[in-house]
């Protein structure tokens, strides 16, 4: 009888695992889309130097639109990479800082940047070969 219960519940377990895997992939996709943009990375790098007020962050990414800046900062907070701390003083102020998860994220991004630096010549060479091959293909057509 115990095996019958397991067999009956097995599809439900698979459905839960499948739903969890789908949700997990969606989170990964969203993070890659949002966390790799210029504004997000620059905010994280700046906050790695020291906690900052909103105006200081805004001044650091002055060439980014207000909408993109706000979205990037909001996503960093939402995903747990940045924390907001409000003062109890008057006038009040808000300080933004990296969380431990934000620091860990920055470490991974730094490793990727170092890998890109180490392989920059190979990437440039591959792009050059691709460009030459593409021109030949267009000339042949």
C-alpha cells in the first residue's frame, strides 16, 4: 500500500519539481538580462568603493537616463544585492550599500572581466576572422 501512495504522489512531486525548475530558469534569465547592463554594473562597482547616497550614485552614472538608473537600482534592491538604510535624523537621508550577496556577485563579475582581459586577443582575432569570412560570403552572393 505504501508503494501505491508513492506512485500516486509521484506525478505531483514531478510537477512541483518542474515548476520549481521553470521558476529557477526564469530567475536566471531575468538576472542575466538585468544584471549585465551598464548602469547596474557601474552602480555595483561604485557601491563596492563605499556606501553612497542617491545623489552620489546618480552623479556616478550621469550618462544613463533617469528611468534606466531607477530600474537598475530598484532591481539591485529587489534581488538582494543592495540594501537601503534610512536615517532617523532631520533632514533624513538614505544610504545604499552592497549586501554580502552583492559583494559575491561583484566577485563573480570581476572574475569574468579578468577572463575577458586574459582572452581579449583571442576574441579580437576571432572577430577579425569572422569579419573577413562574412565579407567573402557577401562578395560571393
